[in-house]
C-alpha cells in the first residue's frame, strides 16, 4: 500500500469529522434517563363504616379498590382497654400502636400519650422534614388544636379542620373532599390523611341496616372517587408510586350505635391498593395498627416501636395455616352458627398433650384449641377476651373458664408442644411469642423447655395477668444440645385462660 501523504491525511481527517457531524445532526437523540420514582401515600378514613354494607351499597370506587387491591377485615379491642369509639379508633390508626400505649380510651382523650406515640405524619416529619404532609378532617379532635386533640400534631405541614355534623351541623365532607382534592392534584403531598364523617352520622341516626346508611355510603364513595381522580390527575403521576389505604375506626350495630363489645361494633377493615398488592386479595392477619406502619414504610420512615407491621411483611405463623380447616360451633351458643373458628388439630410438627385432661366439658375448649378472635371473643363477651389484640389470625388458647360451662370430670390440664428446633450447644436463643393471660388463684401457666429429649424445665411461670403481651425469653443452650422443644402447659378449674401466638426461636 502506498504511504499516505501528510496533506492527504489531513483531508481524510476533515472528511471523517464532517461525516460524524452530519450523523450527529440526523441521528435520533438518546432517550433521557427516566425520572426517579417518588413514593407517596394517601390514607382515607371513613368513620363508622361497616364493610359488609359497603359491599352491597352503590359504591363503585370503594368496591373498585377492593377488586384492584387488598381487603382485610379486622377487629378492635373493647373495654377496659378502650371503648369502640372514635377517639381510640383514630388514635390507633394514626399512631400504629394499641390503646394500652397511646393512652386514649374514649372520646374524652384523658390519658393521651401522643408525645411518646405520635401520629404517622408527625413521625414522618420528625424523621425527614423534607417530606410534605397533609391532614384534613371535619371532626375537630383529628386536626384541630382543642382540649381533646389533635390526633395529628401541629408538626404536620398543612392541616384543615372543619366543624362536622357531630355537633349538629351539616356534613362538611364535600368541603373536605374539594379542599383535599385540590391539595392532592395541584400541590405535592408525600403523605396525606383525609377523613369523612357522614357515614358514622347515618349509623347513629338511622342504623347500619338502614337504606339511609347505604345511601350515605354511596355519597361518600363519590368523594373517595374525587380524591382518587385528583391523584391520577397529578402532572407528575407517571413518575410517582402511590399507595392508597382506606380504613375505619369502628363499626355499628344494625340499629345504630357503637362503643360496646359486639363483633359488629368491633368490626373494622383495611382496603389497600398499590405496588406489590395483588388484585382481589383477601387477608385475615391484618390489624388496624398496620395502617400507620404501611404509610411510614411507603415514604421511607422506620416503623420501629410500632405495634403495626407493613402490609408487605406478613408473618409466617404456622397457626394461620389452620384457617381453612376451622370448624363451626359445637356447644357454644353465643357464636353465630355460620362462624367457623376453632379446631383441635395442631399444625404440622406441633402436638397437644391431653393425657391429664378431664373428660366432657364444652367441646370447643377441651384442651388447647386453635381459634380466631371473631370466634373466641364471642364465646363470652366482656371478660377481657377482646383485649387479645396482639394476636393475629389464628392463635392457640387454653380456656378453663369456658370449658367448665358444661358438665365434666376432672380438671383442665393441657400442654401445647412445639416441634423440635435445631440449636447449637452454648448458644443463646430468644423464645418469642404473643400472649394474653388472665390469672386467678388455682390455675397454672408455665413455659417449659427440653433439650435433646430431656426432662422439661420451667423457664417462665405466670403468677399475674399478662394482658396482650409480647414475650421474649432468653434461653441459654447447654453444651452438647442439638435440639430444643418448648411446652406451654396450662391447668385450672373454672379459672381463666391463656393464649399463645406467633411462637418463634430467634
């Protein structure tokens, strides 16, 4: 090949540069990097709303959210923990802890402890002041600085408080919806809470079984749709990841009213739609305290210290696998005939030793049983069974009080036995579980452990009430041990009861 002369080299370089410049002018521009997704959350609170009535009402927006996302029934406490009224209900939703922590037992708000347990919007502000927070309500204690509230503190960036229908005024729900829709559409809230109160008013005036109650659900559903439309109309909606939660603070009787311990008054729910939530899904392990935890996680704020857990973090409790096999009542008369809620068959790997049990008694409670709140608490109301709020879905119960309600021989003496779990000799393990124990002289409740099949030894002996408690017992594994087994032994005679749930060895 002939050598390229210097002049020729310059010409070639110039030609190449010209071709590259032309190509740059005609080639399509590289796509811009996608904007980062911004997580946002909207919690809609609709006071005194019964889920079964929503399902049959003309409520396309609420029923649409259920079809597109999650529906989860839940139940409340009752007195003496708190009344099934709005003060405790909205405090529980907002703070993510139960009334034994936030301190609100009724609508007087006496004993409130929002300083230690603030609302989720305030938690968000404390953790990240750059977050925009918003709350709107027409029941003053939620957002107004009066002698009772506010549930949502002045740290929230913007609060709207209108005087609602509970004081004899017409409902302000449409005004709340209009203002909140403008905020959601035109401003930039990261976390928002919007409250509607008219359905509760209809429950009090006409009863939950009335047509007026259904009609009111329909009216409020349109306001919910207004909020959803506002979110979708945001100019930046395409770059945002919204989670929407809808919930209520308590239920209503058919005739109207709440505050007591019936399952109708204690009935609540959580509806949720967003990324990671399967369309049309139904869960039984969700509690009202999970609303705050889910909202906080959505905007990147820690949920440490809450009773609630985010919706995307369900537990793996083996007791919950028993729900499909639960049975209807046998001897109990206070429980609805169609309610399936107990079994004596333990989950795989677990066992119940009834070798010391008397014979006869109420069939449902003859030894350790596996049950649900909506079943067990209705066996006999107002004896603190409703306070078992830290159990979820299916839990284990030994109830000598209910067992004794039918003739029997001998006493109640039953032991719940875990599988054998592998351990390493010399290690320290933590035995954790949720429990609800009511004590009376004459009964015994013990936690025992055994290693490598040896004799069980007592590691916990209950001698006083342990109401809705989370237990953590340190176990020092002896040298040479390769497995551990835990026993929960309860004995009594027409005494009280003991529940156990979500047993783990960590």
